[in-house]
C-alpha cells in the first residue's frame, strides 16, 4: 500500500493512487474480517442464541459498501483527469504496478480456498482480487504511456478497475443483504423443496415452510408437516430429516408434525399455503 501510494505520487498516476487507496480499505476490511471470524467462534449466550455468526455477514456487507464508495470516488477523479491529462512517468508506474501484482496474486492464492462458501472470506478475497486486477490494468496503462505517450490511458484504466470492483461488490452486497433479511438461500428452490416433502408417503400437506441462512454455509429450515393419523411420527420425522439432508444439504431443522385429524378440528391459520405473519397467534396455537 505504501509503495503504491509513494509510487503514485512520484509518477503522478491516478491508477496507482487508486490501487493504494483500495489497499487502504483492504487494511480495514481484512481487519474487520479477522475480527468477525474471531467473534463468530465465540459460543452462544442466552441473549445471543445463534452466537455471533451474523457478524461475518455484517462484515461482508460493510466491505461491499466500502468497495463501491471507493470506486465511485476513483471514477470521479478519472473524469477530472480525462479533460486535462497530466504527465505521468510510465516506467515508474509499470515497475511499481508489477510489484503490486506479485503481492496481490500471493494474497489471492492464500485466500482462494475459503472464499466460495463464506461471504466474509469472499469479501476479503474480492478486495485482494480487485487489487490484483488493478495492478494488471496499471501495468497496461504504463506500457501504453511508455510506447505511445497516451497519458489518458491512466484515467481509462482507473475507470475500468472501478467498474470491475463495483460488479463484484454489488454481488457481495446483494447476497449479504439477502442473508440479513433472512431470505431464501439462492441455491435452494423452495418450490422443489416443498414438493419433495409432499411426495413422501403419509404426508398430506405442508405449511409454515421457511428456509434462511444463519451464516455462510449454515442454512436453517422450519416447517409444519400434516400427516395421516396412521403414520408413525418418529419414523416419518427421521425420513424427512434424511431427505432434506441428502437432497438439499440442510441439517439445522425445526419440524412440527401434525396429525391430519387434529388439523381438521383446529385448522391452522397458515394451513394450505396461506400467508401468515401473526407469530403471536402461531405460538398460541402450537402450544
């Protein structure tokens, strides 16, 4: 970060300064990531029954916002330079950018193994990958300046870096917001999940079906299953749990089994697919 900041100042390169500014956010972002991982490892408490897993998602959300804001600032600065391109030392720009690329590729390699299933780690990986792409683009700008004297290439490259970063950051923000709002995980087809339960023997209906994400790689499900009176609840429950694990990879389950005769005598307000958000009524009926 310091090398690119000093190099950007000496060479008058916005691309290097942008990459250095991006690395400055990385220092904060990676620190936030480490802190979130440490907090998430703490055990649950009576006041935090799920523990601190969601701090990882909050860290991912904050990282995404920081990336977008920084990128917008770089685009604004690039526009200012486009109208009056300053003289830039292409050789110094290229040398510093090559050094930055080596460092960023090393960091991206170290983080690669955990980024696919962990939003928090993905935020950290995106920061480093964005820096690596920034270094590649800065090298390209340096070569164009050395070969043709195209000083405007520095501003163009800065915008290109920013757009790539915004694209990745937007996906990160969208996924983290979906987790915070307890939306259905993107890899879960709720209709297919419901049909999978309904096609089982003795199952008559399903209602109050909810699937959400506690933190990356940890999905949860709650559902009410109406079954035939003659069915064994324990056996059916075991089969449902096995089916949900094998087909959808969900292990954190809360399943309420209801006999068909009981449901007919005391119909549930959410029975037969009706929408229901009155939790106080639901708690009272479920005892």
